[in-house]
C-alpha cells in the first residue's frame, strides 16, 4: 500500500501550500513545520499541489477572459455611440473611422467568442489531368512494386494502406 503524503496529512497544510505557491524554498518550509522534509515537500508540490494550482490558474484565466470580454464589449459599445453621434452630426470622416473601429471590435468579439473560424480552408480540385498524373506516378513506381501497390491501395481508398 502506498505511503500517505505527510504534507497532505499535516495540520498546517494550507499554510504549507501557500508557502509552496509563494516559491519559498523546500528547506525553509521543512524547517518551519515539524515532520516534513524537503523531499516530501517536493513530492507534494509535484503531485498534489500541481492539480490544485492548475485548477486555480484555470479559474483565474476564466475570470480574466471574462473581464477582457467585458472590456471589449464596452469598447465596442462606445464605438457604436461615437458612430451614432458622428452620423447625427453629419461628420462623415469621423463616422467612417468609427465604422472601421466598430468592424474591428466586432471581429475581435467574434474571435473571443469562438464565432469566427480562422482555420485555413484548402480546396483541392481534381481536374481532368488527374488520370494522366495518376498513370505517370504509378509508372514511375514500376521499379518499386511495394510502394506502387501501397499507393494504388491508398488511391483506391483502402484504409489499411495507410
């Protein structure tokens, strides 16, 4: 049966975890708390504390992402107000600049919300030259029967050929 973690079982675990997160040395922490060694602190930080810190970071990142999103929304709303004001005043130059900023803000919002897919799209058109190209490739592989057979199977859509 595996040995229990002495840090997890320690009465001052919260204080020890805070010291570890703060970056205090293992030796200093072990000196302050009875029954701990630098090695036990190292093991605890690597196995048990890492998961807790990871969850805390994820939570912090989610909170930061929410505040960034709120800030972008606020800026976009201000841009739209400036646009409306410029249009009402007949200021075409300011209106056009505000339109450009509004478009940029909208694009940023869409990216942050995952509504804008920026993945490249590759379209492959198989033209009328394909049969000639296929024959040329297979003919070039004549001296290599295994490679020729594998390519032939792959072109035919045989999943085992891959």
